C-alpha cells in the first residue's frame, strides 16, 4: 500500500514537471503571457487532466527561467537589458506619477515580445492619458482588474503605447495603492515593484554580472 502511494506521488510529480516545462515552452515560443492559459494549453497538449498534476504558477515561472537560460541565452539577456534600460527612461519621464516597474521586465523573465509594464499613481484616472497626449504620444485604452488583497479588487485604466520600438503598458492606480502593492497573479503575494533608484541599482548589478560573465568566458577559452 505504501509503495503504491509512493508510486502515485512520484507519477504526479513527474506530470507536474512535464506540464510546467511544456507551459514554459508555450510561453517562451508562443508569446502566451497568462500562466493559467499556458497551463491549460499544456495539459490539453499532453493529455493530462487531473488537477493534482497541474503545476503552480511559481513552478512554471521557474521552468520558464530554465528554458530561457538553456535555449535563448544571450538573446533573452539582451532583450531584458534593453527593456530595463527603456523602463528607466520611462520611469524618469513619468516621474510626477510616482511610477514603478512591475512584471516580467522586473522579475527577469521578459523576452523580445514582452511589453514594459509600469504602475503609475494618481487619484485623477485621466491624468496619465492627458500627460501622454501633451507629449504627442498616442495611447490605446484598456481596463485591467487588479486584486488589492484577498477580499478587494479594483478595475484600473491601462494605457498602451509604443516608444523606442518597444511596447509599454501603464496601469494607473490611486495614490493610496502606493502603500501596498496589488497581489501578483503568479503567487498571490504583493507584487514586486521597483522605483527608478531601485531599477538603476538592478541595472548596475546586471552590468557587473555581465562583466564578470565575460571575464569567466574569456578565462575558459584561454
């Protein structure tokens, strides 16, 4: 009985691993942004439909990082660096709205198809739209539901525009939301956010890591 249970648990773990890696592949190659959508599509492709075998979003995120490291390598690193540098300029540009970088560009899973996602803060929901218009930046309007905590959700305006040949996605939250980040769709914990000084620190760390990596590569070739 004990051995049968161990075998069943081992099979479930293997299915979760396979599903996580297939979902990660679909996100990396197919441009799927939603973890839940990628998970369901992976389950349909592999013919695995029991709930116990469905991986958590964090498992998929870890598999996505591994996929990018193995299969995308330097191209993904360049796309990430380009977007982080552009995000720093956008945070400076939008400074009056206390902006923060969020999403894949911050957490390191962004690729060549990822938009730069920002949160801006104002109690005037149209202030960001007017600001973009004043600077001659055409933007498309969307609405997104964010979970403020376990009980409360909020529909916020989102402005989509292009700059530096990159896509930007700016959600406008009330000033009060600066005190606590909305919940992440990945793990339902407060979303990671970065101000301009924090992003500049991250860019400096990236540069040091890249320099050390190039030195290590040079020593290996020698």
